[in-house]
C-alpha cells in the first residue's frame, strides 16, 4: 500500500512538473509574440523609408527615424539599427548595467525578448574604436537571430551593409567579418593602447571570418561596430558580425 502511494505521489509530482514546464513555455512564447508585435508596430510608426532601393555606395541612409518620439518613450534610446531585407530594424538602448535590457523591451516593459542594447562602456555616438551592441538570438528569427546568417557568403553579398542612425548623425556599417567566438573573447575589446594592437586585432578578425570581404578598403583609422548574439553550438558561444563605421552626410 505504501509503495502504491509512493508511485501515486511520484506521478502527481511528474504531472505538476510537466504542467509547470508547459506553463513556462506558453508564457515565454506569449512574451516573444508580444515583443515581436510591439517592435514591428514601433518600426511602422517611427521609421519612414526614404527610397525603395539604395546602392551600397550611397551616401545617405534609406530610412528616417522619429527620435524625438522615441526619446519621449525612453531616454535610454541612443540609436536605431537597420539592415534592408532582414528583420533587423530596431531601436538601440543603453543602460549603465548590461543586464538591464536582457529582459526588458525598448520601453522598459519586462519581456523575455529583451532589447537591442549598446555596451554600457561605449559612447553612444560611435566615437569609440569599437562599439558593441547586443541582442538575443530568437528562435522566431527576430532580434539578432539574423546575424548567424552571415556565416554564408551569399547572404553577406545580399546584405553587405547596415545603417545606424542617431538623432544627430547617420552611419553606414560595411560588414567586414563574421564568426563564432566565446563570451570572453577579445572581439569585445573596446579600447586599444596602440595602432599596432588595433591592427593585430583587425588581422585576427579577418582570419577568423567565415566570409570574404577582402574588397572592402579598411585601415586602423576606421572605427568599427561589433554586433553580438548568443550561439547555441557550445557553452558561452557568441556569434559576432562586425562592420566598418562611415559617417554619412
């Protein structure tokens, strides 16, 4: 009789655990859907396309953004990142704590989708040698999931350029490297003590890259941007896409 009761107890615990797991999965799924919907609606309201098609060599960004309205929603908004023909079309926020926006949307709502956010140590105007921006790798393809597509040469050739906008300036981001690395990698170095050190850093990025961008002119005078998301190939893995920063007119 005792043994029978034990089996019943185990069955009840297993059922409860399964129900809890299902509930958590449904909750997170609902949050992802809500987050995706809110970002899509935000882009529809805040972003104005300026042209149907711009060449890579264009000296203007293909969109305009209402930063006054964005700042009114959240003063932490520092920019907007856009890549034509991909899901990347998001506001960029910055806090003094890199964990704050892991589970909050651009407007501070708690949500597992998080936000696209700049490293707390960076200057928001891309004036640092290396500006780092993070985002989740969402299974629904949103946020920074598209970064891993840059392990393909053909995908890179279709999307070689991103744009970063602020209230004051527009920047073109020419992709020059993409690769998998670890969370503690020197890829996330922001400041360099010499031009030689920075030059060695760039050489290493090119050697690690899964794409060929040898036709892109680049020197140690160029600032770069590093886009990072989680990779699930091994523990603490990150997928990184890096680009050369050019200030537009």
